[in-house]
C-alpha cells in the first residue's frame, strides 16, 4: 500500500483565549469546573478500555488521549435506555416519561475524531425534520473539550476522510498535550468557561509553537492514497470486495459497537406484572436479525449485504443525506477486528482516484 502526506498545516489562530494547564494542576482544574458543571471524563477500568462517566472529587481521569477508550457516544446515546413506562393501575393507565434531566455538563478528554463523530450523531438525532428528545436532553447543555495527544494513535486515518481543520470549529475547547502541560484553546463562546479558570496560566510563544507541532502531527498523518471525494463517488453496490469482506467477517459487530458514530438501535417492550417498560438498546446492522421481519423475510440474509450496508452507509448514504462522512478515522475497528478486516485497506483498494 502506498502512503502519502497531505499538507494540512494549522491556520493562524488568535491567542486571546489560549491558556496553559500544568498536569500537576489537573485536580485544581477539575475542582473548579465541578463548581459549574457536571464533569464527564474517561476513567480507567481494569482489563477494559476507559469509559466516560461522571467523575467525583479525587478521581484521576485519562485526559491525554493515550489509552484505548470507549467512544463518548455511550454517554450521549446509552447502550440501554428506558424511553417510557406504562402503569396499568386501579386508577387507569399512567404513562411516565423518562427524558433525562437537563443539566450543564462538560465532556473532557474526548479524542478529536470522537468529537467529530458527535457532530455526525447530531445530524442524525437533531435533524431539522426530527429531534430525538432523549439525545437532545443530554446534548444541548453539554460542552465538548477535545484532546489531541502528543503522538497520534497508529490506527488513526482522520485526514483521509475529512478536512480535519474544520473539526476544530465543532468543539468548545481543545487540549493539546505538550508533555508536562496542556495548551488549551477555546473554540466557542461557551468554551470560554473552560479556559477562564484560575488553575491556568497564559500561553507564550514557545507554547504556541509546540502546540502547532502537535497539531501538524495529527493533521498530517500518513494517509490513504485517494482523494476524499472518491469515498462517496467510487464505492459501488456491486463491488466484488464486499464478498471478500463477508468471507472473513464473523458478524460479531465489534466494529459498530465501538464506532463513535454508529447509531443503530432496537426498541423493545418488556412487561412486568401491570407495568410495561419501553426501552432502546444498542444494535448493529452486522447482526443477522437486525433486518429480520415478523413474517420471516430478511432483506439482508447473509454477511455480504450486511458488510456492504455498513460501509456504504458510512461513506455514501450519510454524505448524500446529511453532507457528512459517517467515519472519522478513529481506527477502533482497525485495532479490534478479530479477523483483521482493515477498513483502510478496503478503501485504498476501492477508491482508486489518486490524490
């Protein structure tokens, strides 16, 4: 496979809101934030990827982007969520809404590709034609503070799928890891609250120069040898590569469960005596029963159409419907696929238009 480099150097940016946060002052910073927000950040777990949870005083979240982690969508779009409850009591039928409480929160330590994936979810669940009230309640008062690690993860291919310069406009603040400190940049008016904290100090010219190096390492990673528009122009329904993928694929669904932008779900009703609970749970288009109908017909009966659907939906259908690419190059599917189906190789062989 031939790898090339694309020039995506950082543009000139203002320094009015640029601050330095020493890693020795992280606890002071978290304490100050907790006075205004519920703080959600990735916490380490034994023998498992870090997970985004609400943190408490004294917790030590992973903010440097160095370790594998569950995607932040698990907080905004839970794996299991009660949508409503119906109680058939002596006084008649009572319907209880379970829309979550709306409260100010900040998500810290979000990988920048994961932050962009939240933008993809926003297009799905906050579209002008439909707003999901459960997702909206969590999202509308949530500030996103992204992190760019000192060294990008080996599996990232972000610049291959999108212009990452535009991603910085979609978050409220960015933490650039400079080793012993973070360069913190406000990206929105609301994000100013994340940098106006006494634990921070003013950034200098040397800090800014180091920040630019971190950005360039992220934005100018070795990338795949095709033009971005080939993603949604050259992926075709009848490409023989779908059969090749299906022959290897186990249909385990790890690629979509760990994907930060996949949003497939199922809705079910459970009966408990006189009560009914309607809940939404995570699902994947890679499972055989995802499209199975009540009468027994399944329009995607084998792994070939299921593999094809996943990739065409990400790179073609979502671009046609929402104007965004459904993959942000986070690389989780590359790292975790048990049979080593590498999406980078699939795209490089399918999208033949050269840069």
